[in-house]
C-alpha cells in the first residue's frame, strides 16, 4: 500500500472521487460532508446541513455538483462553486444508504431502509421511478456504466438487476414522474440468490459483464451476466467478519469489512494477493478512481487514499536505446529510429524497481523488491525473437547496479556490497566492511553508495571511497551524457553535483514531489518534472522556471535542446517539443548575446511581471523597460538605468507629487538641471527649483519662478538675487513692514516711492527711520555658469548600441520594426557617440585624416594638446566617477557559504541558506557566533573607506584586480573548536557532564559559521562536528540518567544505552564501568557479565580489569537477571535523541536532524533537535557548505 493521503476525523460512511480535480468527498457519521484535496493535504470545504449520518455521496461527472443522502431521509444536491445546497429531494421515509449520479442522464439513484430504490431527475427535481420488490433494507443500488440497467442489494439476501430502458423513452415522451409505489416501465431482469446473509454492496464491472457483491456471510461473490441469465461465477473467501464494500480496479477486486482489513483479489487466480490491516478501526466504504489508480477507504477514525502499485516505470538508457518495463512486458525503444520491440517477462505481482544495463553487451538486470529482493539477469534478443523467460536470478539482494563488464553490484540483507557476475550464480562480498542503504549507477568502475546521511563514490578497483557528500533521502540518481555531472533526486529536492561531488545547484519544491530529472545534451540545463509541471534549472545560475503544465505525471529520460522525451504512467514514450522562449531569452542574456535578445524581444512572445522582476534583479533594467507598460514600474526602471526622458514622460502620465520629487532628485544626480527645475515646479517645491537657479546663475528662470509664485516669503528671499527693488518694496509693503520697505526703496534709488512710504508711517517711526543712514550700492551681476551640470559622456551599453543599430538598419531598409515607441527611442538615443566632436578634440578634421600623417595609414603622430590650451580652450567633458557596488553585495552574490553572508552582514540570506542547508528553526543560539564573525571581518574598516572601494582591508585580494567575485578574509575557527572539544573531554573525565555538554554544543554552533578554502580543513571540521554530535547525544543520556532514581530500572537502561555511543577508549571504559556496576547492584548478573566482557575488550586498567573478571565469573555461575529490562545489546540499534529509547535496525526508518543527523523516531519529525538545538528533525536539507 502506497498511502497518498490520510486524514483523521469522525467515522467515514461514504466516499466519492472527483473525476478531474484532486478532490475526494466523504460523508461522516456526525452528519457533515467534507471535500479534501488529497494532493495538498488540505480541507477544501465542509457542509453541515444534514441531521444524521451522511452515507451516500457522489460527484457529478461534468457539472460542479455533488449529491448527499443521510439518515434524515433527505437527498441534497449541492453546487461546490457556489458552496451551498441547491435543493432537497424528499420521498424516502427511512435512512438513505447510497446516492449516485447517472453518467449521462440527469438522474440520481438512491436506496433506503424503506425497502425501495428511487430514481430522481435532478433537473426537474422530481421522482422518476420507485423500484419496489425488496422486503428488507436496500443497502446499495447503482447504474450500469454503459447499459440501461440498475443493480440493487438488500439485507433480504437477494440481488436484483432492473431494466430501466423504458424510463429513457418515458422521459423523452412525457417527462412526467410515475407512480411512486411502483413503475410498470421498470422490470426485474435478474434475481440473484446465493448469499447466506444480507448483501451490503453490489457493483458492475466497468467494461465486462460481471457483477461483484459483498455480504454479511463474509464472502465476495462474482456473478456473470448473459443475454438471458445471470449466474454465480466464483466465491472469494478470506474475510473473518462482515464484508461492507467491494469495487473493481483494473483486473483486481478490492474489498473491505468489519474485520479491519482491506483485501485485494486476483479474479483470474481466485485468491487474495494483498491484505492491509488496521489495529482497531473497521472499514465501511470504498471508492476507486481507475484513471489515476487511486483507492479511498473510510474507517472508524477517518479516511485514507492510497495506491496498490508504484506507477513509475523502471527504465534505463544505453546509447540510443531506451529499456523499460510495463505490465510484465519488456520494451526496447530506439530513440533515433523510433522502433519499439516488446518482449514478455515471467509473471510478477510487482513491477521491477530498477533496470541496469551491461556496458559491453545486450544483457540487463532487473531488480524486484518483492520477497525480500530479487535480481533477474536477462539477455535482450534481436527484434522478432522471444526473450528467454528463465533468466538467472539472485535472491535476497537489493539495488542491482552494473559497474563493470559482466559484473554488477548489489546489497545483501545486512547492507553489505555483493559483487555478482552475469555468467555465474556465485557471488562474493566486496572488500569493504561498510554497510549501505541504497546503490545507484556511476561511471564504469564506480558505484554510488548511499548511507543514512551521505552519498559516497566507491571505486571498486581501488577499494576506496574517492568522494563523499552529506546528503540524505536520495531516491534516484541521474548522470549527464559525459558522466561529469550528477543529479541526486529526493522527494522534494534535487541536488546537482560534479563528478567529484561538489555542489553545483540545489532545487527545492516544498509543495510537490519531484518525479524525475534529465540533463540537456546541448545546454547546461537540467529539466525536471513534478506532479503537474515540467520545469528547468539553469546550472550556471541555479535559477529555476516553469515551462509547461502536465495533465499527468511523466518521467523524463532524455533531453536534447527543445525536445524532451519522457515515459508516461501507461508505458508510452512521450516526445515533447518545448516552446522555450523564456529559457532561451535567459540563456542569451547570461551569454550577453544581445543581438539574439533583441530578436526575441521583437517577437513579442515574452510577457509578465516575473520576467521584469528577473531582469531588474540581474541588473538589466534597460532591457526590462521593453516589457513594461505600467507607468509607475516604467518610471522606477527608467530612474534606475538613467533614462531621464522616459522617466519624464512616465511622470507626466502619473502626475503625482512623490513621483515628481523622485524625478527631481534623480535629475539632479544625473546633472539634468533643466529637468530637475521642471520637476521641482511640478511638485510645488519652489525652494528647490530656486536654489538650482541661484547656483547656476540662471536669473531668467529665477525671475519666472518668482513671478509665478504667490509665496511672499519665497519672493522676498529669492528676489534679492534678481535686483528687482520695486518688487521687493511691494512685498514688504504688503506684509506691513513699512520701515523695511522705506529702507529698501531708499537704497535702491526709488526716492518718490520712499517719500510716499514715509508719509504713511507713524510720525515717531518716520522720525526714527530718517535718522538711519541708508547706503546705496551697485548690485552684483550674475554670470550664468551653465545650463546643466558637467555630465560624463557615457559610452552606450552593448544592448543600447545594438538596439540603435537595428533601428537604423530598419530605416535604411524600409522595414523598421516598430516595437519601440517614441518615448523609449528618445530616451535611449540621448547618449549617442559624438564622433565628430571627438575627432575635433583629437586634432582631426572630422573625416578621419590627420594634419601630419606618415606611413600610408599609420597615424602614430597624434598631436598632444598643451596643458594651457586644454584648460582655456578645448576642455573635454568632466568625467564623473562611476560608483561601484558595495563590496558586501559582491560577497553575497558570489557565494552560497553561510559564513560569507554573515561576514557581509546579510543575516537574512544567511538564515535562508541555513534553512535550506540544515533545516534551521532556532537561530538564537547562533547569534553570538555570527556577531563575533561579523565583527572580526568588519571592525577593522577605517572611517574613510567608501562603498565604491574595490577591495576591503578584510577581503582576500585576487590576483586579477578585475575579479568580480572577491571573498572576505574569514578567521580560522578550527583551533578554537578543537579547544572546545578538549575542554569537553576534560570535563567528561572529571564527571562535570553539564559543563562538558555546553562545550560540545558550543563546538557544533561555532562550526556553523566556519568556512575554509582547503578540502582537508573542511574534512577535519566535519569530523569534529560528527564527534561533538556523538558526545552531545551521549551526554544527554547521561544527564537524563542523573535526573532519575539511581536505583531504578530506567537508570540501568540509560547507563547501558550510554555504552553504545562512539566514545574514545578511555571514555568508553568509564561508561562501561558505570553500567557494569549498576547492573551488578541490581543483581542482573547476566547483563553485568555482558558489559564486563565488553569492558575487558577495551584493555582497561588493572583495577577495573580485576573487577570485570570477577563479575564475569559470577555471571557464568549465575547467568540470570533479577529484573527485566528493555535492552538487547546484540541487536544493532540507534538511540532516539528525544525519548532515549532504542530504534532497532529494520523496525522503522529513523528521522534525522538536518544538521547533526541525530536519529529519532518518525513521530518526532518536525520537532526541534534536542542535540544541536538549532535544526528540525526530519528536515529536507542539502548539507552545510563550508568550502569557499
């Protein structure tokens, strides 16, 4: 059973699948109906209008409708789009058992405990017919999928098949509901008797003339229909209690009952082939969806959706031939000629999981997971001949993989490597004592071995593991054509690495499962599929995107350019010709092939804000302008890339104050003062516009500004620069400042106006003001410096220049592409190269000739202008320095190492990386170490260091000064971490377990922000983290032991578990001595003897050796335990990090911490790891990256 969805709720009495959406409708015993999305594991909606158990539920095939029937005797028809009940059908007088829609007609069939079956017209909302004849509860009634038949089952031990063909004619002729007590147009065609007790369920076969029934006599029976009769075909026995439901799925029957089992029956073999049992819950209902091979079962505590078989076809690609298996048939498909050959295989219940090809001939090995694992070696015959069905088989092995000519490697039951030959049944162990969980293909001579927390590349000839990477949860492995890159596929992620197992890219799909992946033979692209989408990952930048949606999951096998070949679930090879315009655009952009970029832009096939965001993120705002129509977005992009004319047009269209202010600031920065003054005036910031006019000496603009402004304070202030005395006097007079107005008029030579003002003043004030000495002066004359700031004559970008060339060629040829509008064109052309101006500055005549030329074309006598002339005469434009991006941003963009992001102060991206790499959940313990690293890298920066400096004092200087990827000079934390370990060891020996625990945890936390350039340092760091994790787990057990009663059985068990950690020899001697003493004091002599023997194997000191020898002697005389304990030292186990209980090998697969890989029972998945205290147990992680 492959469980896809499991939900806990009240008892489920009715189930129905939606035909197209991933929905399942269930009726509950508490009177509610629920719709669940079994792909996303979420509840879609709940309906609570019934007052009794909802037993009958069904979705309509094409309409957004579903029907329910309940113990309140009501049938309700619902619209799930409107999320309400449309109408209620009444007529039954007792509990309603089932309700189903007809597949074509607007009919609903229902059965009830009132001994009747009714057919309703849901369009006219009336009863069409009432089928009477049963003399007990009618438990089930269903329409035939193709014919005008109805079958019903009752507790009167009979099954009735009704002919309803007359109803179709009756409906067409009159459309009037017939007598509810019986309908003469519906007759019983067959009456089936044979069940010894009441019949609970009955159904038709989807395509064949069979009827299946389930009854309280614990049998499932199959009936065969003919034109004139219907007889019992077979009985299927095996259930030990009432059988409640039965249904067909493909060639199998599936049934469930109150014996808490689901049974799958092979009708041809007449036997049960699968049994699935629950501990306490009885099963009540079944539903199947053959199109997706799904089965839903309702039980006492909820519902589950599952599959019987894996639908992924096993396949292998060898040169141009694709081999795969589907429904016990072996297919050989030539991808070039498209010729497919099919061969029959020996019958197997389960399909093979793995196909591996011999590299030298046409031999393949199939691995089947059934019966403990079996490998079958077959020779592929020539087309037109039969395959030998009696292949060479090896049992008790798993994961067969060819690694050399005529040799393949597999795992035995203990996880050890076995080397098998195709010509011989003898097998031998590989010369390594390590054990593994899975094997995957690799280049010739190698094999990929997977442990619980790592993948390793094993070289058979060298008997060495050449490369290793920390990965967990790998399900499939895919190599590229040259075996230079490999993709490790997990349930929700893909990790792409080099042959040396160095990470290239990590792809994560948190909400859906990854189905398969394949490398593109032509480009550096990885195609992969999820449950409903085909996607890609650019291995150069690790960027992912969606290409198209998929109706059904497919499994890619080969990709070449825009052609992707994949296997479908029905065993067919699908060729998909992709329209990869977006992918081509991004690849050309990465390659800076701007001519191709312009060609793609002109085709107008790319749209959407996501593409604009991508271009903006990668610094191509000028290209993004061609995809934007929203004026605000267009304005922001134009400001960013310096297209002031486009920004001005967008601001005019928006006409918002904040937009004009931003435009004014940007225009000032770029030196376009006229645009800045215009934007200031539009935003009402007259002071800003006036200041710019004053700085540049533009008195005309300042005069117009003062004349158009009604702000007296502004007019007075800036009027001082205009030498307009009369206007200044009027402003002061209007403000009531007559003395100031008099002084202004007197100093300006306006004596008549001054006399008039003096007469209007108070006599005392006039007398005082006349005593004031007024000095007249000649006003200064402003000299206009320039209209705009000196601007850098910026060279056009490659893209802008190519775009302009294309535009000019279009004009010359009479076929200009009119993609760009007038605004964008004027914005891009303002930075054109002034070829003539440059020639004049270099002393040329404008045509390329030079005054003193010699050598027939060698212009090496360039005239150098004198310094004085350059200053006063032909001075070139002022060159504004280009601001470079901050160095910290380069660190973040060029590295996926957490320590580098911390050094740059980008803690958000550091936490994001940690969530991906180790499943970080609690960053608080890492704060002091991150702050310490940041301070060590950044505290030495002097105050004068500006962001545009090329190298920081704490940055490793590259040999190439133009290197775009510098990195910080990080401290070496290895000595400090090793000191923590040594302090932890010392505290361990002294018995200060709490202090020792703090030291080891500190070492693990410090290692998170450590990074190195040498692989040997990285390897040493990983060993240190592994050791610290092991000691921390051991100390957790010891601290737990100290908290409980020292004389209790729990304390003895914990001390015994404590001896199974990988401790240093002297530390293990202390642990064994403690456990031996506790066991002896509890009079568990047998256990004490076992521990004492382990202690003697460690060569302990003489005193402990004598004590252990005496205990061994006592255990030999009295090999008993006074108290029973849960401890089996001979059965390999790992200790749960949460409960400190053993997880014995082969029982359950432990969930592991994403950082320290500490194991725990699967029930604790999603909890915070108690060992490292920072990561989640069971998190999907790619592994922490320490290599710079």
